[in-house]
C-alpha cells in the first residue's frame, strides 16, 4: 500500500475541504480523539466534541469544526502515509464515526439488483453464476435503470415477472416502494483507512462493495459524506437472504473513511449526487480489477433513503452512518474461466472519489486481523478518565 501517494487519498481541494475524523493517540492520552483537518493540518478538538456524534448534533457544528481550539497533530499527509505503511506511530487513523448506528441500503443500482438476483438463483454457487446471468438477461434484460421504484411501471413489471415465475425478493426492494435498509455493523466496530478488512473464513465467493456513506445526525439531518466498503460474502447471502447478518457483519467487514467531509458552501448533497466513485482491487498475484460508477445512476435519491431509515417510525438518538448502495458486483474471472471474481488474501481495495479522497484497505480473514475489543463502554471510560465528559 505504501506505493499509493498520500495526496491521492485526500480531497483534490484539500485546502477548502472541512474534514472530520478520529485518531488513536498513544500515551499519555491512550485513547481515541476527534480531529478536524483545516487546510491540511490535523487538530485534536476532543475537548469541544468528545465524539463525532456530539459534533454532528451541534447547531454550531461548522464553527466548531473550523475554529474550536485544539492541539496540532501535524500534517494530514503524514497521518495518511503512516496508515499506508502500517507504522505504529503515536497517532493512528480510525474510522471517522463512533457511537452512531451503521446502516446500509441494498439493491439501489440496477446492476447490483441483477447480480443479487443471480446470487439467489445460483444458490450461492459461483460456478453457476454465468449460466444464471445469461438466463436472467434473456428474460428481463440487463438494464432496469429506467424503472422508478414504486412507480406504476415498476408494478406492471412485477406483475409480468410474477406471471413468468421470475419475481425475486431482490426485485421487491430494487423496484418496489420500500428500500432495503439493514444494520451493517455495530457502533464502534468499523475499521478505518489502512486497516485490514475481514472475510469470514467459510466464504469462497466474496467481493468489496464501494459506496458513499452519509453522516446523519440525531435529527435526521445529513451533515456530510465519506466512503465505505460494505464487504459482502456472495455465497453466504446467495444461499439465503436470511443469512444476511452472517454475510455482512463480521470482524472487519465494515470500512469507513478516511474522513467525513462536512457539507458547506463548497461541498453539498448535490456534489454527492454527481459523484464518480472508482474501485481498484490489486492482488499480490498480479490480478487487477477496476471500474467506475456514477451516483446519478442510483435508483433512489439519498434523501429518500435517509427518510426510509429515520423518521416517526424509527429514531437514532446517536445519529447514524448510511451506506447508499453500490453498482459494483465484480464478475471478472480470476481463478478459472467462468469462475468470476473472489478476493484473495492480500488484495488491496481502493475506493475513491475526487471530492472526498480514497479509502484504502488490505484484505484478510476476519479471524486473522485484530479482534474488535474497544466498544462504547471503553470509549466512555476513556473520555471520563481524560475529563472530557460534561454533564
């Protein structure tokens, strides 16, 4: 990972970007701190915002992020470089969220919708995917992007597919009125930039899912955006959608970062709507897979997805992070013709978009990466010890 330039992992307009993150500071702090990146310099602002959830709830969030006093921790490029090299420095980058719920939306792009149907029809067997893919494309075509979820046209397509015996639970959430919103992982469990993402060792067919992730406060207001890898086990979910928890929520299966870029006059939800998200997978075996997706092709607007997550029907008093879904389901053959793609240990996944930067993570088994052992109670014990909790 050290061959990636730190500048390529940061917003192209770094001096104008208002970034919020979290770092682990060694002794005497010996705990996590909230940081703001101002014109490329990292400041510890934990005394003003003990958690990112606290900051995102504040009416004066932008003023605190821009002006709150804080200790300088140096240039952000050095922090990124240390994470890329895996160095055990005194300041290490963490995921930029803490006590927020981690939610995710699925099947929000036509391409990923078809791949979920293929997984289901193949029963999680990668060797059957190509045959099923050809059958599905012949039956319903390869482009459902013009179908608006919940519309009359969608209802008519559903009726026709039911008549043909081709309806799927993934079609239901892909073009039906209700979005798929699920719990991706637990508060404090996400790994950050440079940390290894984990695959359950029983999985033999899996892939990254590069996504934009919204930061939403307790009032349901979208305050910023970052990048995420919704690591997915295709064989597990393909066997049964009821195994979604096993397919999605494992040690290191959720990566978020490197920073949350706050919305301001230069970076807005419209920037997210027009974003171009790239994916690169580079293996130690020389395998390379890359591609680009465009957020304008999403089937449901981000505000609709937030509204289906938060409202009178469901509150999140600590806020939440919301994965918006992916159009990437890599199918490039890797190990054998017709075998499709699956991860190898040592793969490096890079997810990037110019306005936010890049999220870079190596891949390993979830049983071989560091155990998740610092949760919400440990966070508040650390903050209390440092005198940072206010009544």
